[in-house]
């Protein structure tokens, strides 16, 4: 927005108030460290992430705040690398321990040089910090759930394959059972026919017709000879009748 002639002039103090308001309303933590290692700026979000109060960080040595505190090694390393290498913007995800809890932080660092003639040669490192612990935890949970679902799908596929194999085995067994039933039915019919033939054989009329034929043949032979009669075996029945009076002895 341009500055009109009717507006009051923008003073450096007013500009600082605007910057301070912007920093206080950011959702990410912001920290500025001079090349001499002094923390020049730390917004409320950054203080809250690391568990410090603003007056415990601003205008204090960076090493006194973070180096001597256990659990901040990865964060210290990335800030010191930005100071010593004086390179471009770098982004890393570091893990810090705050109290008894580990947090995942996305840290972006940049080495800044001032363009003001009065401050030529002065530089600072700005670090933007975002707490991504919840996002990372959700992502890890999502990956774990995906792995669980993948394992369950593999188990279901294996179970389905086992069921298909068992169905094939049952189908083959049913075919063998049906074949065995067919053979048993044929054997039953054969046995029934054999038993029927055995019962029917004594009633064959050929035996009864043989006796008259033999007697007729015997009559036509020479009368001087004794006739030969072929008797077919048959059932012999006799009846004895007794008549008289029974006298006691």
C-alpha cells in the first residue's frame, strides 16, 4: 500500500510494532539469532513449543538456552550449520525432547544479510519452527493401519485360496464316492440276479420231461431185455396206513 501525503509518516517504531504484531499472530515459531549467537527475537509460538517464557530467550545467548539443555541436539545442529555455512534455505525435520515428551519439529533456516548501509556486513539466522508431532503421529498411524489392512487382506486371500483348495478336494471326493456307489449298485444287481438264478434252477422242467422220455425209449427197445429206466432225482414221499386194535400186553 502506498503512502499518501495526508497520512502521518511511518516511523521505525511504528514499523517494528507492525512486525511484532505479525510475528505474534503467526502459527509457526520464529527465532532470529545474530552471528554472535544472541537470540534477538522469539515469538510466543516458538517459546511455547520449547517450553520457555519470552524473557527467558530474547537477548540471551543461543548456546546458554539450547546447548546446555538436554534433548535439543538436533535443533542446535541445524541452527549452527546455518550460521557457519551461510548457505541457502534449508529444511529439516528434527526430534527434540521437551520434558518427558518427544516432539517432531519441521525447521526451516535461512542466513540473512542486511541491505542497510549503516548495518553493512551484519547478518543473522532466522529459524521458522513448526510442530508437526500430531501430523507425523497421524501419518505413522495411517501407515500402521495400512500395514494392518494389508496383512489382513493377505490373510483373507490365503484363507480364500485354502477354501478353494478344500472345495476342489471335496469335489474330487464326491466324484469318487459317486463312482463307488455306481459300482456297488452294479454289484448288488449282479448278486440279486445270481441268487435268483440259483433259486430258479431246481424248477427247471427239463428234469421232469426226461423221465417220460426215458420210459418211452425203454418200451421201444427189445422185449427180451430188461428195460433200463433213467430216474431223475426227485422228492420221495410215502404214506403208511395202519389198521387194527391195540390190546394191552
